[in-house]
C-alpha cells in the first residue's frame, strides 16, 4: 500500500489520522524540494512518529521513485511525506496515476498548507486566481511566464499567491528577491504596473515567528521577512480588505507588530 501524506508546516500540524497511518508503514520517505518546515525539524517529526525518515530530492521523486521505491508498495506499506498539503504539486498527483497503472493501492492524507493561511491576510480567499512560482534566475534560465499570469489575474481583479523558489541545498528565495525578480522583468518590458500594486508578504506561516507585512513595491523591498515565505500580489482591494490590512498589519517602514492570529 502506498500512502501520500501531507505533514503541514511544522511537526505539530501532523494530524492524528496521518500519524496513525505513518506508524503502520515499514518505509517512510520525505520529499524535500518543494517546501520546508516553518518551525521545528525533521528530527522532531521522527521523534513523534518513532521511525526513521528517508529524505528524497527532486530527481529521486520525479525520475526515480516509480522504479526504485514505489514498487515496494506492492508488498509493503510505504509512505511519502510532503510538507504542507501533498497534492498542491502535480508531481505527487502523477505518483497516484502511476499507482493506478501498476495496480498499487493507495491512500492520500491531507495536510495543512500555506493556502490555509491566506485568510489571515484579510483578503477574500474567493478572489484568488491561479497561483504561480517565482523562479530564481540562473544562467540560461530566466522564465517570465509567472509575470504574465500575474497580469492575467490583475485583469480579472484576482489576487495572486506567489510561491517562492527553493533550490537544491535548501536555498530559499526571499520576499525581497521575489519582488526584485518581478521588477527586473517589468523593467525589461518597459512596463509600469507593479508600482500601482499592493503586496503582502507572509513568512513562517503557522509558526510562533509568523509575520505578515504589506505595502507597495518600494516598501516591500524593505520588509524583513524570514524564510520560508510567500508573496501575494493583490488586485483591486475591497473596502473590507483595505480595512483589514490597515488595522491588523504594519507596513515594513513601521516595523512588525503582528505575530500570529492572536490580536496581541
């Protein structure tokens, strides 16, 4: 049996249902390339489940998992743990398709994802369009399709959740870097759209160090937000959304007071 299990953004996010199922597994893998914990460590998780976890990189999951690991599920219970919610990325959906093709039984267990924290920004979750991933530019690889999708969402007055790139070795893109990547593309295209937009940065979602800050393009360059973090490119804000941002959160130029959803 193959179990695809979302483990949330910190060890305490693991559901009782998922915990019980993991304890039944003989082999436990962890996908390490789409996200990281906002709080706690994999070692903390191992103590909770009482078993050793085998980390896998992108190649080991996307290219080798079916041949080298998934076939074990025909005879043994194995699990692939994924930070956040397991089916946010299409890679993991493909694994379920592979199971179906090979006659392997499977179950999926949902986990707490960053998308579950979007409501904490004060924005209407029904006003979000297609999400994108902002990519750290590399030599001979500087994609811009995410910028085009942001513009499409803007045209439809939809907010955009931007996942920030993570490279091998746990190199995480910061909110400031994400803003700079968008700005570089806009400058190249000789457009002036970003300076009219409100941005929201959310760092370490679900942890004790969670921070939410908002502001315009220049203000968000000053935002001191730790990683892992996410960026929201806002479309037209409703009066209620504007009030929520102004009353609940500070701009980077004023420092950060709000930590967590306690109203303290």
